[in-house]
C-alpha cells in the first residue's frame, strides 16, 4: 500500500521540485535586495515569508520534512522578529541562506 501511495505522489513531488527552483530564484533575488537596500528589507522579507509559507505546508506533505520545517522556521522568524527600524537578527539571514542550500540539494539531484 505504501509503495502505491509513494508512486502516485511521484508526479506531484517532481512538479514541486520543478517549482522549487523558481522559488529559490525568487527568494535569492528578494534576499539580495533586502541586504543591499535596508529600507526595502521588511517588504522583501515579507515576500520571502509568503513563499516560505507555501513551501512549508507542501514540502512536509510530500515527504520533504526538513525542507518544510526549515521554511516554517524562517516564516515564523520573519513574522516575529521585525524591528521598527527594519533590522532583523543575523540568524534569520543565516537561516534563509541555509534553506537555499538545503533546497538546492533537491533541485540539483533532480537534474
């Protein structure tokens, strides 16, 4: 039974990984803008948070638990750590870069 479920989810998993590559580019672009332009950091990190929210739910459902947990941690970090001056804790930036590295392992393996 488990093999049938895994087999039936494979096309969805493959599509998720294909879309993940686009999400990585989106997140990387927002991260670069946020780091270069502090006055845009809040808006760009909120954009990253929205993407992470979508990934968090889907990744776990499709068997990519670590990716989903990491995305959720970042989403919550963005929501809880915004400062009035637009600064964020260094760990948040590190977590985003770590997530990009983790997710690139999935997309690289799919090529």
